[in-house]
C-alpha cells in the first residue's frame, strides 16, 4: 500500500494545456488548461454537453484533440509508440458512464478482460482468484462473480464496473458519473467506497459528476467546465468565492444549498472526520 501524501502542485498526475476540441463547426474546448494533482480526488462538473466526457476521452487518448498538450503521469499522450501506449494504459482504470460492462460476459469475466489483454500468460486459476479479489474490493459478494450484468441491480453494476477498473492495480482512476441513477443511499455508499479505495490504494481520481453530494463528501477539489474551458478549480469554499454565474447557481441553487446543509450536518456529527 502507498503512504498517503498531501496532493500538491509540485506533483501533477495529469496536465492539460491549451486543449482544443471540435466536432465539425462546433467548438467543445478552446484553450483548456487543467492540472490534476497526484493523490487527489478531482471532481469535474459543468452543465450538460460542456465537454466533460470529451475531456476525459482526450486525456485517455480516445479522442484526438485538434491541438493542445496532454501529459499523463509524466508521459506526453501525443506521438506515443505502441509500447508507450500499452505501458500508460496499464496504469489507469476507467469506469465509463453506465458501467459499459460486456453483457455477454459474467462479472468475473468482465474483470478479467483487461488482465487477459495485458497479461495473456496468466492461467485461469490465477485469473479467477485475481477477479475474486477485485470483486471483493469493490464491495460485491463473492457470488456476484458468475452473474451476468443483466442479473445485477444498478448499484451492483456500478461496483462490477469499478472492480474491472481496478483490475490492473491502477494509479489513476477515471470515473464518469459513477453515482448517476443510484438512489441516495446507494450513491452515498458508492462515494464511501471510492474514498476508502482512494485512500487505501493511493489513487488519483478524475471524477465526472453532477452529484453535489459526491462533491461535498469526497472531492478534494472541483474543476468547473463552462465557456469551453475550465473556468475555475479549487475547493468548494474557494469556488464559492468566485462570481461566475454558473458556479453561483450550481452551488447556491436549492440543490446546492441542500448538499451544503447535509455536508455541514455530517461534519457536526463526525467532527474529527478529515475535511473532504
Ligand atoms: N463523437 C462525437 N461526435 C460529435 N459530437 C460529439 C461527439 N462526442 C461528443 N460530442 C458532442 O460534444 C459535446 C460535449 O459532449 P460530452 O459528452 O463531453 O458532454 P458532457 O459534459 O460529458 O455532458 P453530460 O453531462 O450530459 O454527460 C456535446 O455537444 C456532444 O454532443
């Protein structure tokens, strides 16, 4: 296990500079800059269609930007050799929106997909035991392994997707709207799990969300996408000091106020809990 380190500007896991993306005539990102500190949970928020998923796809190399630089764990993502691409892909895990599990594979087989791709020499008993461990790590019961995604509840699908994202022991975890569609209790449980795993495994987490409770509960900092770029990055109290209309509406609207109240009540109930 890695020792917990305080995330700092001196240790950047993901660096994005001058990113430009467009589809046809539609500009999605214009000169977007972002730093994700190693060891932090960075929440990424923004209105629908502001380009959060496209940003994630640009970082992991699924979207070739028109221009700009992306560096992940010190590795420039443009112009990589095949070996470099494989080496960097081993170091991250991704949970796509909705889980994106293979419906014809069981949970255990889904978890084994990245393991088989990167370590084809592993034999079946070893793959089975690795999958069982990852399934347990994501808080699923052991009997979830042989089940198909269609046999799982929404919360279990998320956990299965998380266990697959953890299959390669990643340093970086990308989560695209992990609590979308979960009831509040399920969402809070998933947040707790994310935080627990992040702390225990020393992960850096890039977390796209619309869920204000998630931001308050587990994110170290929040990056706000608007006007085709990241308009602000900081802790929630720091963001609240900015005058941007969307930020004020988002955090000070009825849902934002409810989430602030809930976070304050949780803090009062557990005053020694580390600030998120
Ligand atoms: N492959 C594509 N081809 C054309 N347009 C695309 C493509 N992918 C995304 N877009 C467009 O880019 C914009 C940003 O999409 P993106 O999915 O990144 O938004 P988002 O901020 O993640 O939204 P949401 O919060 O609704 O998930 C949208 O207008 C979308 O329609």
